[in-house]
C-alpha cells in the first residue's frame, strides 16, 4: 500500500477510512467510481431540502401531517423520497411543550433520503454521549434554550429506525404558502437541535 501525503494533519479515523477504501479497492470489493457517485448524490442532490419539503407539507396539510406521524416512511415516499438509510423513518413532532432531538449513540445513523449526509458534529463522540445524559445543556450550548417546563425526549437511532423531527411551525407564518415555508425548515431543526427559522 502506498503512503499518502499529509498524514500529520488528518485525524486517525480519516486515515483508517482511506486505508480501508484502498484495501477494498485493491481486492476488487469496492468500485471507487460507484462510491464517489453515491457520495456526490447524497452531498449535492439529496439533502435537507427533501426533509424541508416534507415538513412544509405537513405544516400546511393536516391530513398529510396525520399520515406522516402515523407512518413516516410511507408519507415521505409519497413525495418521492426513499432509498438507503430511509427504509424505516419515524417522525416525531415538536410542540410548545414537548421537544424531540435525535442522536445515534453507536455511530452516525441518519435518515439519508430526507436529510442527506450527517454533519460532522452529529458524528462527534461528545455529541453522541452527552446528548443522552444532559440534553438541555447540550442544546443550550448549541444555541437552543428551552424553558424548564418543556419536556425533552432524546431518540437514539439504530440500524432499524431513523428519526426525523417535525419542528414546530414558527408563529407569524400563517399567511405563508407551503413553498414559502420550505426555506424556514433547517437541517438542524429536523434533527431537533434548533427551531425552524422565523421569517
Ligand atoms: Fe448509527
């Protein structure tokens, strides 16, 4: 195996991943072109915009919202979003009194078809362990202050279930159309570490 340059400044995980990719490629188990195509797809074509469309529809269509909370996977598929890491998506709704936030304590399970690839902080060991133990503190550190009477539920993703948070529709948006609401729905609000943006 050849040595790659600039090993000093890259974290061990990145180096191990590179070495593994190289080994799998050499053994003919991995096609780097196919691998790159998948990454590009999830980085650029699929992203939080899909999730934002789901949320905006749920905010404006009570019947769709009901279906979404009842069977997330099926309701999300109605909009054409499906694929790897999205075989079983459960949607949980944030309200004025209940707040849901998602973590994967084991690794970085994430609902790819609606949110794209997970951000680096989601994969961070500190986020993964601390969100379960002290969610209110971690959320506050991430800029989300919740009142003491708001009930927080932390959902731990598994290889079986991926979670999507349906954030609360911001006040003062009653006049906005589904299309106008989409930009208010951020990735972070669908993981539950932020609220949807106020226009
Ligand atoms: Fe995971």
